[in-house]
């Protein structure tokens, strides 16, 4: 068995690290974008709250401004500065809001700061953030005061910026801590998830590596034998014709074996990729099984094995005619190959030599209609009205049996339960290369069916195939 641990596979270890790193980077970027969005939203919300507060103060102060008419023909109105702002300074100091009044010529006339600011007036800017030389930051709103299109002056209201910076700094710290913890958590989870994600790939790689090694082993011996026989024929061109004839027959058998092996590998490869051409049509399984048994009968008789088929009359109520009772949608050639493999495998491993007088080597193929198991898929494109029936085929033998430890691997490619068997007497001699049962399973899966095996050592084996009738 191949060692698929990370230590023995630095490629997978490196891939796992890269996957975990990408998980972490992508998550970190997403969290950074999310934190940036939260930061901008909270910051804009705080600024809007300050601006709303400043607008409210401007409205209150604007209503308290005392406007007086004048006798000057050029200026109809003027502001009574003392009457308008004498009570405002104390009120605004409690709210950390400062006021400034500018005349129409943008000259500062009155303020609530301890000393006048050196910030010039920008009447065209409604709101702005200013930075003072003493590291103070203020948010300012400017309001133009006018009556009947006469500008009386400018009112500028200022609010300390720390009510924005303080919560923003706290939010930044919280986001930084939270994102750091989440990134660390995602790094650990990403390492765990990458291990889960790469496990099927690693298993597939191990299976492919084992499959390649087994296929190379199966191809090496026939090719070496062919090469040896060809070299001998070339080295001794004047050898006896009978010897040359035997060498050619050996080469012919080996090339046929290689051809079957290549065809089997090609079939399995196409089955894995889903490009096997399966021509579904109504297939009478009773007739197909009888035909397969006739083909295998000669081989069974040579080993003195009794080969029979048993059709169990259905006792289920259905609207199927007698001809349709044992009919399934499928590919005749594939199904014939399926049961040929199973029966040939049973013939190969049925005991023919025993000291018991009561023992008689026998293989029985049993066909009956059953209720369709719930886990079998329904082929909707075959029948407009799905039937709830399936056909169950059992291939029973009283042969050598299969060890319990080998049952989980019996359908693996090139698997051999007994390493001492030769290439021509392995567990799945239907193909001679350990591919017979793998091909049988692939055909059953192509027909949306299921195949199982039960076996007792020295008592026999039963393969059960269930094929849906819809």
C-alpha cells in the first residue's frame, strides 16, 4: 500500500499550505474591506451628527439675533451685537460649541474662543474641518445672515473634532483586534479545511499511482515474453518450423491478452470520464442470461461444474406484460459483458476437486423481480410513468469463497485477494488482469444499479446485481 501521509507527499503538503494561505488571504482581504466599510460608515455618521448639532445651534442663534432698521440709505438693517450675543457664550461653552460673528466685509467682530482664531472665513463652504497650529481639530459650519437680500454678516459655529476621533480610534482598535483574531482563526480553520479539500485529490493521486504501477506490472511480463520470443526467432532463423510455430502461438496469445487489457483499461477510463456510449433499449434479461450461460457452458463442463439459471415468477402486482417482466432499459453488450465476467469468475473459483462425496460444483444464476430500492435512481427519460420495480440477479457458487478482509476491496482495479495466484488464476480471471469485477461495477453504475457481494470462505460467494426497470 502507498503511504499517503503529508510527510511522504511534500507536493500535497505544499499544496495544503498554499490553500490555507489563500483561504487566509482572501478572508483577510474581505475582512479588511468590511472593516473599511464599517469605519467609513461610522465616521460619516458621527460627522453627520456633529453637522446636525451645528445646524441646530445656527438655527437657535439665528432666531435670537436682534436686527434693527437704520436711517442710512445705503444700509437698511444692522445687527445689535450686544443684544444678540450677550447670553450665548455661556450657553455654548457648556456644549463645547464656539461661535464667531463676521461683518459683511468678513472681519471678525465677536467670538467665544479664549482668543480669536487665525482661520480665515470661507463663506462659500458650508461645512469644513480645520486643523489648528496647537494640534486642535475643529468642525465648522458657516451661515450667511441676510435680510431682503442684504448681507448682515456671517455666523460660524465650531465643534471640537475629538468627539469624532475618540470613538473612531476606539472603533479602529476594536476592528484591528477583532480582524486579527478572526484572521488567526481562519488560518487555523483554513489549514483544517484545506486538509479536507485535498484529501480526495490525495486519495485519487494514490489510486492513480497504484493503478499505474499495477498496469505497468501487467504489461511488463507479456511484453518481456514477446520480446524474448522475437529475439529467439531472430537469433535462430533456421530453427525447426514446429518451434517457430510454438513461438508464434505464444506471441499471439500474449498480444491477445495485451489487447484485452488495453480495451479494459480504455473502457474504465471512459467510464470514469463519463463518455461511455450506453445505448439504452429494452433488454430481456432472461434471454440475455440464457445466452451468456450457453456461451460459458463449455468452459463449465470442462471443469465438471453444473451451470443453471433460475427464473423466479413474479408475485408483485404490476401492469407489465409477461414479456416486460424481466425487461430492463440498458445496453445489451455491456450487460452481457457484466454477467459474462461474473459467471466466468465463478467458474474459475469453484472447487472441482474435493474428498466429499456429497459435494457437487455448481453455479446458479437467479433472476427475479423485486420492489425498486429507494436509493436507486429513476431514469425519467426512459419511461413517462416510472415503475417502482427492479430486477435482482444473483450469481451463486459453492467455490473457494473470499476472505472477509478482501470484500471491501473486491471491486478495486488489479486487486488480488491472494497474492500467490498467478496472473491467469487471480480472483477476477474474467479478464486475467484483475479488472473483471471493476468493469462489472462500472457497467452496473452506468445503468444506475448496484452490485454487492457476500462470501464465506470454503463455502461460496454470491454476487447480487439490482437494475432498475424505470
